[in-house]
C-alpha cells in the first residue's frame, strides 16, 4: 500500500477544523510547506510555523475561524491528482473554482502556485487540490 502525503495533509486540516482545534501539527515536507504558504497568503489559515525537530520536522498550522459563528475559513478541500491517477492541465485549460472564489493549487515547473499565478505565468502543471 502506498501513502499519499498531500491527501494526509488535507485530511489533517479538515479533521482539525471539524473538531474545532486551534492548531494542527503535520509532518513536514517541501511540497507541504509550499502549500501551507499558499493557504496563508490567500487567507485560509491564520498562521503557520515550521518546526525543525527530528529528521523530518513538523508544520504547526493555526486554523482560521469566523469570529462570531466559529465556522472554518476553509469550506472544502479536495485532492485532485492522486498517485493512481495524475491530473495535468495546460495554462489555457485550468478550471475556475467556485466561479473564481476558490483556488486550485498546482505543481508546475516553476514551483507550487495557485491557478491564477499559473495562468499569469502561462504555465500548466499537476493540479494538486482545490480549496474554497
């Protein structure tokens, strides 16, 4: 059995939000760090911290909730490209998520970026996940 570290990353955030946790800890990797930076830049998480402990390190993510209703900032996270079925798209063929309100995170030859950045740079790549 093969594991999918990005699906595990998304599931830990999803489970933390459903349980109402303030902080989730996730084993670190370079691609998870890049996805975390994008989630922070787009306002989906409150803050993050990379902790270098042990051989791998961890990522501590402070989850973001609405102040009055306590609803999570992230409504849905979907893993698109899976180890058994990779999903690649060109720059002209990138989907709009929730009519432009959501983002899709791509792994391109220029690094990990959002769909809007990829369209601007005219590069395509592997669609890792949708966030809205």
